């Protein structure tokens, strides 16, 4: 794996969720691999959504969530600016994505990510040069040769 990997909110949430230990283990494996290879990327949109959803679902984890977000600042989160917003609208129209998913794809594209790690979109789908990977069907080792 040589291309940066953009991580969607749902993967960050699954890493904290004790309800599905298989998904939690997969999300944590991806997170560890991306830290090791320094290929993980996010946007401020993802970090904001992660904070809101995690603290709503597990209020007692607020400090852990804040610490995780502070760590993820090392991934140099993408700021959603005018060019990304406009690219998002085009991607939304072209691929019939939700507005929020289109913004994530646009942010990933803007920083040269080759992959988008999410369970919200169709795995294997090529969205304008960003390949969708479902982290619960594909493990990090599978991308190591790519």
C-alpha cells in the first residue's frame, strides 16, 4: 500500500464499538496499519462527525474521543474549502452520492488518496480515481501488494 487512505467516520466509530468485536478488530487493524505506514488521512468533516456521533452514543468516552481526535490531527485533516465543495457537488451528481459522501470523496481526491475506507459505499467502486474499500471485507494486508 503506497497511496494514502482516507478514513470515513464509520471506521473510527467501529474501532470504539464493543457491540461488534469483529468489526472493532478490523477497524483497529486498519487504524494500526495506517499509523505504521503513515498513510491515514481524514478531513475536519470526519473528525467533527466522529466527535458528535461517538459522544452521543457513548458519553462516558468523551475524553477518549477527544484524545483520539488530537492524535488524528497528525494526519493533517483536510479543510473543506470552496474548491472541495464544488468538486463535491460534481461528484454528487455524477455518482448519485449523498452530499456528505461526495464531500468525503472530494476531500480524499484533493489530497491524492488512492483509497477511501468506508462501509457506506460500494466496495471496489472507483470514484474519480479513489477506490472504495470496505474495511470489514478487505484487510490491510490485501492492499500491501498494490
